[in-house]
C-alpha cells in the first residue's frame, strides 16, 4: 500500500477530502491491525488537537460505507475497525479470558464454498470472529 492511498481512493470516488479528514485518513493508514475510533482520535490529536471525536466517527462511517474498512465485533468494549487490506484472516476469541488468536482463510474456505454451492448463499466471511473457550477456560466450562 502506498502512503496516502486512502486519500487517493476517496478522491477517485469523488469524495471531498478536507485537511482534517486527510489527517484522519493518514493516521488510519499508519495503524496496523485492529483499531478503535479512540485509537484514531488519540493519533490525530497529536497532529491537530482541534479534530474532534465526532469527525473521527464520521470519517470511519464514510470509509465503512465505501467498503474500505470493516467493522469487527471482537467482544471488547469498543467496536474495532480494520482496513480491507488486513482482512485475509479470521479470529477466535475466548469468551472467558478474552485471549484470541488468528487463523488463516483456508480453514474457513470449505464452509464458504459449501454455503455457496449447496445453499446458494454468499457468506460475508472476509473477517470472521468465532467466540468460544480456550483450552484452559474450556476445562471449567465443560465442568
Ligand atoms: Zn483481524
Ligand atoms: Zn480463555
């Protein structure tokens, strides 16, 4: 990904990129993996302290509407976002202790294929979170 690609992408789609919005977009690009609106807000405050949280939320909404970021419920208190470019994996999260690990797309591919061929259903499974119990917490869960 070349720096500034989010800005370029928005301009290409005819969206007006204000200076404040440009700062937010650059901050999002620089953050790897999962981010929250608060993370973005903290980062942009270092550049321009007049940017408020509402503007950050509006920009994230815009990016989600354009399908450039995906919203992921990881079971944490805040909704997390990830850039589309981040999406070639999935997550398993323990309900008990919150520990999580990533697993590759190949693991889910047979299920997605079967849903498509057998059920004629297109799964939106580009970034899936599966909740459950890890090895140590599963012990207590199973009794
Ligand atoms: Zn992820
Ligand atoms: Zn656990």
